[in-house]
């Protein structure tokens, strides 16, 4: 199994943050988006929020590829519509080449410290 951690910031607007959270409640995420996530090899995905900072954890099977997932998403009309809609809420960092979710570097793992 693979694990990926990403971060993304929301725009600092309490009403937009409230709306963003509503879109991510059970039953509100479009079925095509959920299907795209699952068919790519993602086993579980969690998003956490504090203030405007989000943290996403992805557990994926060994066939999962970030590159392939990006290609799949680019070709999926519904995923692109969802992402365009999410642009209203998310900030694009200066260093990300237009990507909203930035892959984080793992710097500590307790299991490696005996």
C-alpha cells in the first residue's frame, strides 16, 4: 500500500469555507468524482481542515500512480467540472505551477525509530 499526503489552502472567507465543507459532506460529492477516485487505485481518502489549511491523506494500492491519476482526471469531463467549481474556494500557491493540492514530503515515521 502507498500513502500520499497533500496540503491545500482555502480562501480566507468563512462563507466560502462553510460552502466548501457542504460540498464534501456525505451525499454531496458527485458520484462521478467518487468513482474516478476509486477506480484510480485510491483505497481511502481523508481531508482535514483547520482555519484555511487543509490536509489530505490518500491510501492507495500498489497500482496507483499520481501521474496516471492526473491524466485520468484531465480526460474526465465531470472531474474537470468539479475541479473548476472548487477553484472558487481554493487558493493556488505561488510555487505549485497551478496545482492546488501540493504533495508533502514525509520527514518522520515513528515505525523507523525502533
